[in-house]
C-alpha cells in the first residue's frame, strides 16, 4: 500500500515545513514539497499539521481481568482516535503481570486485538502487593519497564532492591508515588474545595514524601526513575532539584492536571475523581512552570476507564480514574498552546518525542523511519461528547467543553488505524 499525504504542515526535527510524505508499507519513503507520484491513496492534509504519532507512557487497558471497563481492542481504538501510535498499559490487571507466565495472557490479547503498538509494564512486586519482588529479570525484554501503578511501594528497602534489579536489566521504574499512611481516607485534594464541601482531603505530602525518598534511592543506585502523574508543587521542586544533582529522574503530568484545579470541580460528580486528585491553583501554576523549564518531561493520559455505575457514586464513593486518550491532545493544545503557556513544538516533544526517548525509541518523521504519524486540525472548535468515544469509559470532566485540535487521521506502521468520518 502506497499512501501520499499532501499539503500538510509537517513537524520534523527541524521544525514545521510544508512537505508531502509518501508512505510505502510501514515506512516513510519520500518527503518533499509538491510530490507527484503514484499512490494507492492520496490524503489531503490541507489546513492540518502532520506530527509524529503520540506516545502514552501511562494507560489502563484493563485486559485481562476487567474487560467490562475496557479491552485491548476498545482501548487501542480510543488511543488511535486521539493520535496515539504507542501506549504503555499499567499492570493492575488479573492476573497481575509479575512473571513471564502471568504476563503472557496480556501479551496474547495485545497480539490478537491491538490496532496500535502496545508496550506493557511489568509489576514491581508480586500481585502489586508490595511484599515480594516480581520476577524482574524474567520479564526483561518483554515489558516497557516496571511499575506497581495504582499503589505505591511503601517499603523503602523493597524499592531499593527493585531499583538495583531494574538497573541490572537496563530498564526503568515508573512509580506511582503515594504514602498510604498519609491518605486519611480522602477523595479530593486537601485544600480549599475540600474544606468548603466538608470532604476529607488527600494531602500533597502523600505524593511528595515518597518522591523525595525515591529520588534519593535513584541517586544511590543510578537507575532510571520515572514518576507517574505528578501533581503537587513540592513534588515538581523535588524533581527539579534531583535533575540538578544529575539523578536520572523524569516525570509526567496528565492533561487533567494541566487543565483543572480543585476549584474547577462543579458538582459532587465522580467524573472529577482521580488519583492523584486535582490540586490547588498554586500546584497548577507550578505544573506550567515545570513544563516551561523542562522539569516535567512528558504528558501522559492516565486513561483509566470504569463502568458508569462505578463512576456514579459521587466524589466520596466513586472509583478513582477518568478516561483521556481521545481528548488528551486537544485538551493540552487548547490549554497550553492556545493559552500561551508553551509552543506547539514543545507540546509535540512532551507528547511524542520525549516519551518515545524514555522508551528507547524514536518518534520522528523522516525518510526511512516507521510511518507512525497523526494528522490534527487545529482551527475548528469541537465539543467533547463522551457518547461518541470509542473507549468503553465515558467519565470525563471535559464533557461539553469546547476544544481545538481534533484528530483527523492516525497511521501506525503505515496502516490507517483511525480516520475521522
């Protein structure tokens, strides 16, 4: 199959240029202005940007074990609709992928049903129970990295041992940082909104205390250490200081923490409940500064679908987590680029180039490279309608919001995996 993409503004290592792309098989074979050559299909990208496929270091695809929430098929279709060509699902599954045997069930589902590239995380501990290390060496080469996402590793001794083993495999840890002794049964951020509503709050310390601990351990071991869904200003400052000391620490922020703070919660609705929670205004400002100065490396969705019933119980009793694959780029483009926080090139680094590099992969558009790309139209507003989502999940705080940056087309390995109707 030969595809010719014409008239788009193409993002390369040199920036944006008016360039056509010819894709043959799974590769970009020619890039030049005004290409006129034989193709099975010509796709007009006029008025759009053509970007490297987005890379998501943090999704929940729920299969195996929780297919009523999401499946490999529905989750990867949703990601493709958001412009993603590579996603990394977390291991809070059943069975938990904590050894080659339990990992195989997930790998089989990926091979059977994924429409884009899926690189799963293996667990840090057996069953994600935080007691015994998983078979880290046995899963090496089959997983993107190691995480107990959904739970923090409470034991400093165990985390140190995990880092030493992961370092030996030349891999990395992606850590959910949460000190359970500091949670106090909260459902929202311990701040202005919680006080106003009379709700128990989740303190920022529950996040930044284990981050400070782990950065020190990463400095000691030399392991590559990545922090999931960073949200608190103290956490961001800890990462900034660690980077200055030469620690191999990276971190991600989610689109919902970019766009919202606790005082943006409009009602007692589970669509505003996520972990970590929406923090205060000062935390959101710290996120903006961290994006601008390079402290924050990646934007990742933490796409976490649940059933409608699980999200219908209000802020206190609903499950933690919202969906995000289909809205992530548009939310970030609208809030960050149109909002004047960062430029479009920086956004693509955060959502494609840099997360790919953390995985040891390339995300660039050039002759000879794999044809993983997304086409976005930036000028026409659209309204978020969860009923149109390809994900099984529908819970999003962005329902009804006007956004810019709609996905028009996604290619993965030269195959059309999404095209807007």
